[in-house]
C-alpha cells in the first residue's frame, strides 16, 4: 500500500506553512524529509500524525491505528520509571507487557529501566522516545528529527533499526536537517524550501539529473536557483 499526500496546503500567518504538497510514501522504502528550519518538515509530519488538519488536499492510504511515531521531543512524566512508561504505552496499543524488556534492551536501557525519567540524561530520554516508537507493528513509521540528542553510536544503531523496518515492508518517513544522514539510508528524498517541494524522488537519480555529488550540493544548487528567481 502507498501513503499519499495529494495537493496538501496548510497556511499559517504571513503565508507560512506548506503549499500544494504532492508526496508518495511507499511500503518497504525509507523516505527522508529534508530542508532548513522552517521549511515545512514538521508541518507535514504533524499533518500525517493528525496533530494538524490541512486547509486543502487529502491524505490517503493509511489509518491512525497503523501509525508509530517518534516526535522531535517527548516530555515524559519525571516521576515514572522508563519501564512504567513503556508498560502504559504498550497497554494503550494492546501490546503485551512482556515486550518491554526487549524494547529497553534495543535502546541500551535494559539496566536503567527501573530509574525514574528525572534521572535520565537528554540522550537517554531520546532513546526512551525511540523505544516507545517501536511499540506495536504499525506499518507507517514516522520520526521527526530522530538524531537529535543521540551520540554517534546510537545514530549508527538508529540507521540499522530503520533499515530493518524497511526490510519488514514498513513505510518509513523521517525528517532531518542532516543531509548526510538522509543520503546514507534513504531511498527517496523530499526536499523542502519555504514550504514547497523543490525536489523529490530517488536520491541517486536526483544527484545524476542535477550533476551533483551529494545532497548538500543538490540543496545548495536548488535553493540558490530559488533565491535568484
């Protein structure tokens, strides 16, 4: 199944937002949303996750029950332990609580699950955020700036997790301002600038078409053209 955003527009004050977005997210592929701060990445994710409603257009191809989501920042209750938080979220998704130890192990918190979140560092909180997004088997997996707060080891681990999800046939979509991260693992890229899609498609095809070596070079080329126009 394919998830599609059809002619999506969401406008804020001063005409900010996203305009006429046409995006396809295929099963068994990793799609990267890239662009500068304010380009529209988080708006698209909030539309997909139901936090915002579009002004125009339609989103088709999935149900909210199929969604797993890692927000940019998630404020966990400081008084609860990591294991308690995951157990509560697992219960909401009707996932057996015996899955919790494996989730904690996947994110390197197996020996820290008994600690209250107030004792966690920023990196540990982000790994707990990653763990909660792995609960269940929804086939649309969305991550908003997932590398924030992760050290190089856990960024490498995250890459492997996303590839594993892809190989299971999951629709994987993540946003990032780290173009090198997107280039390393994504199959297709959606490049945003000032609320509009300026390039989309298979990464290697785009690089060849525009005679660029990297996504960074491509982004600089296309945004320079936009500024000239």
